[in-house]
C-alpha cells in the first residue's frame, strides 16, 4: 500500500484579502442604494439595498469559511478542511434563496397595495446608481478572476452572487429611468419578478457546483484512471477504482493494483510511477493504492451495485 501526498497550496490569505476588499466595496454600495432609495421612495431600490446586505454577509461568511478551510491535514481532519469552503458556498446559495423570496414578497405586496407613494427620481440620483452598477461589475469580475486564479470556490460562488446583484441593479435602474422619463410607476414593481428568477438561478448554480464535493460524488471517471494506470510498465491490471473531491482543487483516488513484481521494492517503484502519472494529469491529488498478488484478477474497474 502506498500513499502519495501532493502539495496543496494554502491560498487562504489571498482569499481573505479579496474578501476584505469586496466587503468594503459592498458596504459602500449598500449604503448608497439605501440612501437613494429612502430619498426617492423607491421600494424596489430599498429592496435592492436589502439584497446588497447579503453581499456583505456573504463576504463575512467567506472570511469565516476561509479561516477554517486549510488544505493541510491534521489528526482530526486527515483529508484536510477544504469542505468548509464548500459549506460556505452553500451558505451563499441559502442567502440567494432568501433574497429571491424577499424580492417576490415585496413585489406582490406592492401589486396588492393600491395607494402607494409615487417614486420621485432625479438625473443626479440616476448617475449615482450608475456608479453603484460600475462598482458591482468591478467586484463581480475581480472576484471571479481571483477565484479562478487561486482556485477558490468561495470567491467564484460570491462572484456569481454579485452578478445576480448586477442584474437586480440594472432592472431597478431601468424601472427608475422609466419612471423619470415617462412616469411609468408600475415598472418599479413589475421588473422585480424577472430579477427574482435571476437570483434563484444564481443560487441554484452555486448549489449544483458545490453539492457533489459534500456528498463525495465521483470526481474522475474510473475508466480514465484505469487507462492512465495501464500505461505504466509493470501494471497488469487495476480495479475497484474510486475518486472524490474536485479536480484542480483537491481530489482523492483509491484503487487496487496488480503489478508484475516479485519483490516489495519493485512493486513500490511501479506504484510510485502510477502515482506520478495520475498526479501529472489530476494534480493536486492524493492516491491510495492497495497492491494485489499477480495471480488475482478482476474485471470490475469501479464499484457497481450488487444484483
């Protein structure tokens, strides 16, 4: 049996730096939206400000998650702590669900309320909202770029959340322009419905991307692992192949291997070569290999349900 430990970069300090920058920007955006919403009487803009509260909350959640998501194993967490980051991403999905519910609830209440106060908006306030939109766009692309660069699920998920905030702000600005130019007060309410759908879609995307890691879904097709292992001289066969984790972030592979070796040292060299091949293709990865005697054969590459 052999264990290959790939070096996993600890990017938590970089993640915290990005989250702190975006937290300050999101707080500024939230205050500006709330102030303009209060001055104009726009319920959709006030709701948008409440939605921006989740951006700041997500940054705080990300800071907490990155604090506990060290890739380094220890006695209590021999596989590392990176699932904390996936849990943090699921928290963002939950925030998106709450934001979607709040947007729909506010829109329905406004439709059922016959005598609400009309919205009053000025060109200066519209220009301020365009500045807010520019900040949101910067935050989304900055977080996504940094998340992809350092391989952080929490930054990528938070960038998707901020993208939903961009669509919310665009919708609100569009409605306010309609109110300012043509007096279409109903735009302040109607445009909230497609915005809610966009927020829901963002939450679903974040959930779909992070749930496989938490439930240990297969990370790499066993046929692909089998094909790579069989390229190594001295390998007769491999079977019962399993994998989990996220390729490119951290994955784990287990397999049973049959080698043409009569001594332990030669068998060890073959397994090291298999591990090196898999690391070259799927790094960072940890590979656990169980050696079988040459006389043992099996056609079962992966785990199959018993009939």
